[in-house]
C-alpha cells in the first residue's frame, strides 16, 4: 500500500511548493519511511507526496546537497546510506567546538544568555517538559547557544552545519524518557559549572554528555532500522 503524505495546510502556509516537498521528503527520511539505501524515481515520489515534478526535483537537489540523497544517471535517486564513521567524526568535531566554547564562556565578563538557559534546564523535575519533540528542539538550542555566545561567527556556522548533518540520528536520543531526564540533569550540571567558572569540570561534563549521546543514538538508530525493515518485510509478505 502506498503511503500518501498529506501536509497540514496551516503548517505549510507561506511555503513554496519546493519547500513543502523538501520538508515532506526529509521527514520521510527522518522517520525511516524511506530507508537508507532505498532507491526511488521522481515519478513514484511525486505521486506519494502529491507534488509535481519540478518543485520535487528542486527539493531532491537540495537534499542531495545536504548529503541525504544520492542521484544516479538513468537509475534515479537513492537515500544515502548511514555512515557511522562520518557521524563519529562529526561528533568528535562537535566536542572540540563546544568544549572550546565552554572555555571561552567561563572567562566572559557579561553572560546574559545564562539566565535564559537556566530558566529551561535548572528546574525541578515536576516542571520539566515531557514532550520529547520539544526537548529535542531545546537540546539543539542549548548546544548552539554555547557556541554562538562566544561571538565567533565562523565557529557558529560550522557548528550549525554539524547539527544539521547529525540531526537524522541525534533526534532519536529523545525517544526514551530516561534520555530526556538525563539530558535535563546533564545540561543542568554543565550550566552550573559554567556559572561557577569551573572550566575543566564544565568541559569534562560536556564531553561525557555528548559521548554518551553518540553511543545511545547509534544503538537506537540500528534498532529502528531493523524494526523498519521487519515491517516492510511483513507488508510485502502479506
């Protein structure tokens, strides 16, 4: 059975057809409705998401440029296989950028951004957000703020690129409530160390936090891929 993706009209208001197609296809990839390694034609996908070929092609080219898709002459498109070696390298680079940022932040005189982050993360358990998608978004804001607050625009640009490239697996870190709770606890500890200008402990806490997240998302991603393939196999056998 073909899955028809129908967008919420209000959510898509103001977006071009190409932008809508981009968002829809990217969500299919993120949800593993299009699995890594899957091949498809523009015609098949055009029917699936109900958009014409021209805006769809623009969307696919954009996703290709971001590394989510590959194109092969005469044979069509393919969802890029997940490369965990590349993800490991991106996580290592992220650690370098963020721990260096923490070093700079501990020495800052004026730090207005701390109160904003503290209001989110230094809260008692009963006031914490439970919606995992919301925590996913706030997690990205936390880490990007640490880099942007240094004032180094080039570091922020590179960090934003890393965030985009690892999002396909990173967001899975919040599919378990235990990981949501751990994120609150660990972000809170990192912030406290920065507030107290304890550079080395802050860096150590941040490094451990990102390393643990990297391990968790690898395990969760492989498990979700296995489940997705099992569902497809069951559907094809039915």
